């Protein structure tokens, strides 16, 4: 592979440094294909997928596909995955709706980069079953509930802004895959519609966690909020979360900056067209880089201590995906930027309202 095939951001990350970060992620991969948080740590489906996407963006296709093989082998008959496992042993058998939705993003990302229709077709049944499981957890007012217990099937009726925004993106990618495989899923179109409307217009439908930066930028990252509304949202709380020269706080009232959240903000800024500001934040978080190419999760800047004392695969994964978006390197670099594009039903809230009223569904 040539260096110009690998994401690089001048002044912040070279192509070789990007490869080194990918190697640090693959070094933690287990023989099953699982990508735990770190060697010996636990695995959850969402962060596993984030790391696998980064491996592919950096040219580690074999390792990425091994990770997707793990998804196939561990998916349950209802389409879900356990929330958490360690070394092949399930530690939490509940199902998180966002965790189960996110493989759709990974499979669409794989297709964008490789153009491999056969692989997409092989993964499609798993994606379809997972998104059917997720859509079944949607409330009549559009939000999607957080979790379902594996033993009882009981739904936890909290709905989270961050998780729902990510699901919005997953539905977009799932619908693209449905087009690719010629297997239309009109119920997902309607679900995405209702969900986007709830995120934009009905904050009361969600459990409020305004102190977390993810609830600030994720509606933009997931494609539900863009344009002037996105600019206003980012501007309103910029000073609450952004720490000059260090990245962004995870929680607004704590002196703790985190690398993955900073890189996700970079992706959101890039999706808004604020790429220069994204580059600034990308450069600011590089203090979390370890000499081996991995990234520390965060820094308590009040006392200069890294916390938690761990270098997480998904932080390195977020770095690579942000570098790809900023550098426009791989064909998958726009997967977050494109999340607002229409699929099936029209995107405007007014037309959504007309459609909902015509169908008898709540607006």
C-alpha cells in the first residue's frame, strides 16, 4: 500500500503514524476476531465496529473482515448482540439498541471502500435482522428505546439522544445497503423519518443528559441536524466543552478531555462544512498519543494525569476515521458527512408531518 492510500492530516498525523495506530488496534484483536477495548478488556459491539472501520480505512482489510466475522458468529437469533463480553464469555446479556444498529454503518463503510458487493450480500442478513430488532423498539412518537433484557425481553423505556442519533445514521446506512442488495425496507424509511423528527423537534422524548458533550454534537454527527440548526447548536455550547489546545470535555463541569469525543466532534464539524475548525481540534487532541501509536482515553488537565489509565482501541479508531474525513483519503471518508442525505421518504419536517398525518401516525 502506498502512503497516499492511508489517511494523513498535515501537521497532526502522518500516514505512517496512522498505520502505527492501526497496528496498535490490531495488536489487541483476539483470535475470534473480537476487538476489545484493550488487550484483556471487554468487547462491546459498537466499539468493536468503530475499531474495525478504522482498520479498514488504514488498509488492514483482513483484520477488519475478521472483526465482521465475529459479528456474524455472535449474533443471536433475534438479531441482537450481548452488550458486553470478555474472552468469549458474555458478561452482560442485555441488548443495547444503538450497539445492535451500528454494524449497518460498518458494512456500508466496507462497501464504500472496497466496492465488494459479495461481502455486503454476505453481511446483509445480519444487518437486516439487527435493524429489524432495533426498529421494533421504536416508540410511537419516534424515539427508540435504549435496551431490552435478554432473559425477559422487557424494554428499558429510556431513550438517549446520543444513541438515537447514532441509530439515525445506522438506518441511513442500512437503507443504502437495502438499495444495494435490492431488498427494500420501507418500514426503516418510516422509522428513520420519525426518529429524525423526534431528535429535531421533540427533546422532551429523550432522557436529558445535557452535561455530556456527546448529546451536544451527536445529532449533527448522525445526520438528523444540519445547516443553520447545527451551527447554532455547536455555537451555543462551544465554550462549555472545548478546551483550547487540548480537545473537548466529556462532561461540561469536569476538567477532563477525551480523545474519542474530540475526534467525533471533528467528524461533526467536517459534516457541517467546518473542516478548518475540525483540523484544529484534531491537532489539539494529539497530546493523547502514545509512542506506540495507541491513544490514551483522556486527560484530567487540572492535574495533568491520564484517566482512565488505559489506551483504548476505539479512541485510536476515532482518530483514524477523523483523519480520513479531514483528508478525504478513502472512498469511505464521507460516511458521516453523507448521513443527512435523503433515502426514500422526503427529508423536510413539513413533508414528514404530512406523511405522518396521512398514515395516522403521531407527528
